[in-house]
C-alpha cells in the first residue's frame, strides 16, 4: 500500500508541473540595458529590462524593472507587466477609431485598417500591437526614439479606445420591431 501511495503522489506532482508549463501570456523582451549609478564609493551596476506580455486576444501589459542580475530584472518586470494589463476593444478585426497619445516627447498615432492589411507600424508600437493580437492596424511613432516612452504613449492611446454603444432610442426601436 505504501508503494501505491508514493506512486500516486509522484503522478500528482508530475501532472501539476505539466499544468504549470502552459503559459497564459506570451512575453517579449523589448530592451535589456546595463545601467550604472555613480555614488560616493564608486559605481553601482544594475540591469534594466522592459518586458511586454500579451495573450494575443486583446490583453497586453508592460513592465520596467531593475535588478542586480538579468534574471532578477526580467522576473520583476514580468510581474509588473501582469499587474499593468489592459484590454483592447476590437471591432471587425481592428480598433474602433483613430486615436493618438503623447508621453514625454513620444507621440503615437494609431488608426484602424481594413481586413488583410496586417500591422503597419514599427518599433515598440508594433510589438505591443502584435502581443495584443490586433490583426489589422496602422500606427506611426513621432517625436522620440525612446522605447519606454513609446510604449507608455502606446498604452495611453490604447486606453482611450472605446466602442460606441447604440443610442437608447435606437435600442427601443429595434426592440419594438
């Protein structure tokens, strides 16, 4: 009986590890930089990572974190990205309307595109839209080449997206028919 119990508990733990391997989000490292801070005693070196995560179903997030080691930095920024998730509304495989946003010197313009157009955007904007799962969109980055500011401006623009709800008198007319 003891052998049966041990085998079943081992099976249980193997199944749990298989379940844990399935990832809810796809992640992408946008930037990994070695940064130093000068102090009285010398220089203190850290690693800064910028991570984007997304499920390609309309949810996307970003995280920026520093750590003494590359792995620590990536883990911290991934945790921050999971806390910073937003949902993007999609209409006919694109965004519902034109939107623009500014963060620092970065200006982002995002416009809907017809079916089959794909993602016509560059840099960090393209990475965000790919991980969000927006199939057809046109975007332009203006003003800054700073990846972090471009990502933040993109998120500000995506937060502005709204789906128009039908007007109340239209709903009542449709209900009468």
